[in-house]
C-alpha cells in the first residue's frame, strides 16, 4: 500500500469513522475533519506537483476516495466536490487565474464546491449572458454541497450551446438565494439549492468554456468517481459484518468499475449502489435490534447507502438500478 493510501486509511479508521455518528448529527461537518485533510495534502489530490498537489494516478485516486468514504461519507462528500475546481483552474488560460488560485486550493486554504446545472442536456437551468466586464448568471443550481464549508464555487452555466465555467464566491448575496436541503443521509454535507437573479461574475473569474456536445460526450467516463463513494460505504459494512463472500463481491464490484467503458459504466455504477444497500442491510441483520438505535453506525450506513442510490445518477444508471432491483 502506498504511503498516501496508508495516510487515508489511518484518517478513515482512527479519526473519521469514530466521529461519524457525531458528524452525522451535526448541522455541518466539523471543521477539524476538513482541516486534517488539508494538512495531510488531500485537497491537492488532483493538483500538479509544482503547485503543491499530489497529482495522483487514477487507481490511487479512486482508492483514496473509497477509503475516506468508508470513514465518513459526509466529510468525503464535501471534500470530493473540491477537485473539479482544482482541475479546471489548473487547465485555465485566463490570465492570472491559475497563479492566484491553484496553490491555495491545492493546500486547502481555499476550498471549493461545484454547481453543474449548466452541463445538464436540455433547457439550461443556469444561463450566462455576456456583459461588459464579465457574466450575468440567472437560474437555479439544485444540488450544491459544502455550503458553509467552502470558499468558492465552480459554476457551470450555459451560454447558447456553450458551457461557461466560472469561479464565484460561495456566499449569499442579494443576487444569490440559498435554500438548505435536508437529506436522509450525509445531511451534514451542507447541500443547498442556489437561485441566481442577475448575479455578476467578473471576467477574471471565468475559468474555461466548452461546447455542450463535448461535455455530454465525455460524461459517461466521469461516472467512475462517484462509484467510489458507494464502494466506501459498502467496504465499511463488509468490514463490520465480516465474511469472505461479501468481501469477494465487493472486489468484483470494484473491478467492474475499474474496467468500465462508456457502455458498461452505468450498469457498474448501478450495481455498486445496489451492493452498498445490500451490504448495509446485511450489517443491520448481523447486529440485530441495536442496529436501529440512533447511536448505532449500522442505521447511519444504511441511510447513506439509500442516499447513494440517487446521488450523481443518470437515466442510464437509474434504469439499470431498477432492473437490478425489480427483475431478480
């Protein structure tokens, strides 16, 4: 096991998991958990080495996400949103933006979230218009995670058939309405709906632009990462239940995700989510009546597994899940 994975496992087992029930009951993930990930370099997971990042290879990256998610899904759910911003800023050609933001983001001194409503095919939920000095944004971003624990937001809005991404301050304003959502699992992640009314973003915060068709074509291969969250919840359940059969199936589910292609990843993602639910159910049965007490990890993991049935889903994943759940 590499040193970075050893550090992730130590944090998951010794810090995040023992505190996961208290975190789950909190309004927001406690800052010390996120500060620890910053101190250990994990906010720079996808950042280039020259900016203080770790520049992890894909296999190690997925293993780190899975390991941290096995400790605490709420903490990992906030942290995982940060890396899209790091990657976008690292590749930006906007003068001064990379120099200003990348290193602080890799160190976790500036922490980010994402709002991808403009990337969804169909009528745009977030619209961008060019104005002198930058953009004006209108519309709604339904699922924004980490509010109250993030400093900036990588916002994707639509300008015609182009997706424009910009880095905005993660703060309520007269032009930004924030509605906190309450989730059955990972509620401490601070997930919100944002509504924009003529919200200005200066030109120097525009990160990149990309045709919507290119975003849609690339989407199937982005499905792997969220599968690691389901693997993490399932891994913790398997460890608590014990037994070679569950562990063997976990390895099989992981392998299907790792070897996935655009054609097979939706079904692999669906199977990972369904397996997390089964593993959590097995844990509840294994631990008996005490598993449904509010201070027991089994009920928390079961709620998180239910949450992961729908988080980051697509119609192809949902259809595969329904077949998996209804045609057995």
